């Protein structure tokens, strides 16, 4: 079954989010903050690990700059926040578990959908080589969704739908995309994804507001540049 890994991954997020939301009602706010910090530290670890895989830092830099021009120019994050705010209104003077449904959805989407396991897992499954990566990712996402829901509330469960759509699209497109993504392009993609996760960790840990969503176009720009570079080199050779 071609979408088995994605279906299990989606179910893990729903189950973990539901369990975390139940725990959120029974745990004090300081526990929510601790879970919040734990996710931030783990996200930082994942980001550093992925970013070290990049082979051509210049491509990552150009991709991020181009993405910043596009993302901040179109104000992608604020537009998405406004859309989510209409659907998940936050009460005034709320605890961390009550005041952050929008941030919870954004952080969960970035954490679950940005990274090498998402890309490589969908490619692996789409090419009929099994669902090992996505099954391993399901375990990580399930555990992470428990902590995120404990910190932000049940809104984290709503990320299951975009997660399913995103991963299904990648999986179903894998057969078409794989011939155009060599090992170097995948390394550049992983590196950029790692840098975005580092930015996300800074937001989760409340160190700096990075607005990571504005940089998401870099995940498309990086592999395009990576594949275009050999043609450009041969043209000027």
C-alpha cells in the first residue's frame, strides 16, 4: 500500500495529540513549559544534525536569501497566522496551554513536515521501497505531538490534515521527481531543512522570532539550484 507510512504517521499525530490534550488538563502550567522546552531542544538537535549534511553551503545561502525576499515580500507567515486566528481564537489572559493554539499548529506543521525523514521517507515509499523511514518518523511525531499538545492544547491535532496532504503529495510525486534529485540535491535539501529547524527551535525556546514559514520556499529553491548548477557550470566552461 503506497500511502501506508503516511496513514500511520497521521494516526500517530492524532493519537499523540489527543493524549497530550488529555494530559494538559491534568498537569500544571510549569509541566507544559517543560514539555515545550524539551521539544525546542530536540528540534535544535535535529536541525544541527541535518544542516551538517549540506555539501554546498552557498546554495543554502542563496536559497534562504531568495526565500526571504519571496516569503517576507508576500508576508506568508502573517497571512497564515491571520487565517488560523479566525479558526482558533485564543482567550485573553490564558495559560500557555490556552494561549498558543495558533503557535502550536504552526510549530507542529514545521516540526512534522520539514526534515529529511519526511522527504526521504516519502520518496522511499513512493518508489515502492518500503515505509521504514515514515514508520520511524511516526514514532517520533507521535511522541512529539504528546509534548506539543500538552503545551499548546488539542489544536495540535489539526495539523494531521495538512500533514496527510503534504506527505501524500510528496509520495505520489516521488516517481516523477526522483530522477531529477541526485544525492547532492538531496544533501542540499536536507541542509536547508536543518537550518529551518534550527530557526524553529529558536522560536520554540523563545530566543528569537525567526518567522520560519517565510523561509519555506527555500525547500523548493535549493534542489532547483542544485540541479541547475551543473548546466550553468557547463555553459560557462
